[in-house]
């Protein structure tokens, strides 16, 4: 009997998956437009150096937001997917875990500030940006995660669009009022307010209405998985955002600003891919054998790579013809886009493979792989940045393709070895 593959199943199931993906893409499309407006406004009102500092502080906040809650978002998501009547119970656990994690978050923030930002950025805007990411945007993400787990994809998409729209509106108001005079300090307050209002609206109107119930016995049983997920998430985002921290440390705020603009354009190509990743994770959590076929595995990876590289190629060609389309500051980064054509393909594939490990319950393995990738990326990126200084102003951009190709190769080999069910039985978290 032929085993079910990732793309096989009844016509009704396929149509339902297509409808759900269309809802997610609708949210991604709206988010893409608003993200572009938000990026253009901020990148052209702040100086290139200020934008580099903002993007790097935001990346730091994203990493620390995965420490907050100690990974307890994972059992909350699993309960929303399998046993939605327990969402209130696991929400109470998440709130307690978040409170317990605050000293760790504060310690991490202090170390990052002293090690990377102290000479270039005041403490107040740094703290405001971190609060926006760790408390506000992470809360909005949790609302989206729970709604996605309960197959309420339309609500989750609307909330993502609203959150991105709030940041875009704040950027436009900032550009029209305070602007360059206020600089990074003023923008950090606008950013915090926008994220806070979006999170509050999501919690009040879109979070499932369930009574909070305190069940320590359940939380203890999920603790090991939660801590493994937290470690893997921190390592994943550290691996993902480490480049911004290294560029700021090695190249200074101006180079960090150019790099942040380039990677922000790369991020825009990842939005539809991330929607697909989320659907793939849910499908594998319900049917772990869907991805056993190597033909399906490489077919999916090839599709992700083509969509990712194609999106950046289109954007790069547009900016090649009209470099100032996204503003004068972004025009400085426009010539770099086509030089990094393969970066989004390899970057999105590493993210996809990490999601596969999570879906199959390989949280510990995922953490180990991400730790190796983080160290590898740091070493390779340091070599590329230092070599680029000697070779020319833009040589380091071309080298990024090789860095991300090496990361993908290591990730793919490790991930599919771990997913070999004949050698490693499938782990099914409770």
C-alpha cells in the first residue's frame, strides 16, 4: 500500500487546505504592503546609522522574547491544535512562566546593551524597543498562534495585518511630525505605543474567551518540552539575527544600517513561505508520516527556494531600474539586492527545516542543530565581513550567499538524518 505523502489526501481535504492557505496568504499580502510602507517611512526618516541601531535593537528584542515565557507557548499551541478546551489552562501557565522569566530577560538585555550598544545608543530608546518586542509584539504573536492552532486562520491573518498596520501608521505619523528632529529616541516611543495598542486589541477582541485555570500538574509534565522549545527558539532567532549584531560590532552603525535594509527586503520575500511553514507544521503534527518520501521532501524544498529567490529577483530588478523607489536612504542599499539573490532561498529553507523538527517533536535535536548553526554562522560571517573590508565595499554582500548556502547544507543533512523514522522513532509529545 502506498504511504500517504505530504500532498496526498482526499479532494475535500486538499480544498480545505487551499482555502486555509489562501486566508493566510491574504494576511501575508496585506502585511507585505503595510510592511513595505512601514519600512520605507522609517528607513528614510531615520539616518542610515539610526536605522541600523533600531533594527539591531529590534533583533535583540526578538531573541529575548523567546526567553520570555520559557517556551510555554509550545504546549499552549499544542493544546489549541488538539484540545482547544484547555487553552485557558495553558494560558494561565504561560502567564506564570512569563513572570518567572523576567529576571532572565532583564539580565540578557543588560548583557546585550553593555556588549554591543552602549557606545552608540542611549539606554532609554533601547529599553523601549525591547519592551515593544518582548511584551507587546510577542503577546500579539501568541494571540495569532492560538487562533492558528484552532484553525481560525482568518482571525489570525486579520490580527497580523492590524499589528503591521499599526506600526506603519505610527511610522507615517512619526515622519509627518517629529521626524528627523526626534530621531531614534522619539521613534522608539512611537514604536512601543503602536505595538502596545495592537497587542491590547488582539487580546481583547480575538483571544478565545476561556476561564484561566491553574493546573501545576500539567505544567510540570510539559516543562521539559517547553524548556527545549525555548532553547531552540532562542538559538534559532540568535542564529537568524546574529548577523545584525555582528555587522554592528564589526562594521559600525552605517554598515549595520545598509545590512538591515538589505535583510529587511529579504524578509519581505519570506512572508508567503512562513505561511506555508505553519500549514506544514500543523499537517505533520496530525499526520507525522506525510513527509517520508524523499521526492516530496526535495520537491517542497525546491519550491520554497524558487519562490524565495524569485521574489527577491523581482524586487531587485525593480530597484535596479528605479533605485529611489523606496526613498533616498534605501537607494544606497538597492544595488546590493541582486548580489544577495540566493540568501532568502537558503535562509527560508533553514527556517522550514527547523519547523519540521518541531512538528515531529524533535525539540532537543532542533536545539542542538541550531546551536551548531549559530556558531557556524558567527564564524563564517566574521570571515566574510573582514575579508570584505580588504576586497571592497560590497564584496561581503556576495559572500553572504556562500554563508547561507553552508548553513542550509548543514541544516538539511542534520534535519533529515533526525527525521529518518527507521533509525529514530517519531516522538509524539503529549
